[in-house]
């Protein structure tokens, strides 16, 4: 762990060329399998990140500002309940909302270190340097994939592990079960988990949040095709796919899809394959599961955690859940 006031330590567990291999694997499996799909991680090149930032500022897209409002009100109580001196953030990105937690830990006289965890080394290094300079604390960043590298996160201190933004909703139930199990074995009995979850509500509001009238989310969705074009030499025509957002009531999640508007064939040069689409054929690009408080309590319990407190906004749109491992 870096001493207070020194340059951040950055551990890198993503091998050179691994990102390209994962993209090739995901595109091959997603385009040539039975149900066409792409993992949402491939939305986020530079342009995709900028588009998502625009989405978070849209009136219809409530999750980001609602979670921030809950954090602003509840951060002191969260810090007091967890008694943490170390903040770990999974999928930290620019660590923007995390400043509210860091400020609360500083005000309580507890903050000793920050451990951001993310797949993007460039973003992580920049955010780590900014946090270290701003707070004068040790920062130990970990570049990794939370499906494989949770065990590489430093265990020193009394930790608050934050997984914010409702990102857990992008995982299918089987993936969440594995995630809880992997996370549980890395946490001690004094550690706490702070989880951001979007709550079930009127389907019309949910669909509106993922299909804005300005068309920003549509561009964000189509951007995954531009990423494949750029990185794998494909010739997708993004304008030939409609953005579709729908509520799957049985699974209780939003689905984002790209629907072909015409019969077409797409060449993916790096994979040496052709992919045929009939008009109406779809690619599933994201799910975003929504939860009830009772549902997430039960899911956490099965995964090895006890729910301690739940903080929500006045409209019960979003929740921050504080939990701890039960053994």
C-alpha cells in the first residue's frame, strides 16, 4: 500500500492484448450463437463514455442523480455504520460519486486509503492520481475484471466495498450468484458492502429512461457496432439498426436491443466471417435488472451477506444497501 502522500500504486492484472482477445471472443460467440448478443462492456470506448455521460444528465434518466442524492444525504450514516477506514470501489471509473463517501470519511476522521478497481488502466491511473493529491492518502489501484480478479484487491484496513450505479443489474442471476460468492470470500467480518440498486417501478418510466426522446441512448446503443467496425474491421451500418428498449416483466429487467431494419450481410474482417441479418432480427446488447428491497435482501443472504440498512430516495426509485458478510 502506498504511504500517505506518495504516488498511487497501480497493480495491473489485465495482460497486453487481452482486451482484443476478449472482444474477438465475445463478438464471435455473440454473432454466431443461437441468440445474438453482445456484452455491454463494449459500449464504452471514448465516444461511448461521452454518450453515457450525456445520458446521465437527461431528465428521463433518473438513476444517476437519484443515487447521488441518496449518497449526499446518507454518506455520514454509512460511514458511521461501517466504521471503515478504507474505501474500495468496484468499477470505479472516474470515481465521481465516490467523492461524497471520501468526504464523509474525511469529516469523520476515518479515511486512510482508497482502493479503486476498474478494467480501464488509463482512467484508473488518472482518477487515482487526482484522489491521492486531493486527500493526501494512500491509493492502491487495481486494474482487473471483477469476474476474475476480486481476489487481487488489497485486504488491509476496515473496508467499505462500494459497487454503485446499479451496475449489478447488468449481471444475469447466475452471474450475480457467482459474483456474491467471489466477493464474500474476499471480505472479512469487519468489512461492509455498499450496493446501489435500481428499484422496480412503473414500466413506462423504466422504458423512458432507456429510450429518451433526444435519441442519445439510441446512439449509445448503436455505438457498439462502431466499436466492432473500428477494432475488428467490420462493416456494420449502424443506421440500419433501430434502437429498442423493452421491459421484460418475467425477468424484471430492461432489455436494450438493436433491430435490423432490412435484410443485410455484415463482414467482420478480423474474424473472417459473414453475419446475415433478416429484417427484424435483433442483437441483445444490455439487460438492466430492477430489484425490490426484499428481493435484494434475500439474494444477498443466499450470497453470504446480511443486509444492515437500506437508504432510499423519497420516491423509492433507487436504493443504497449496506450489508456485511455473515461469516
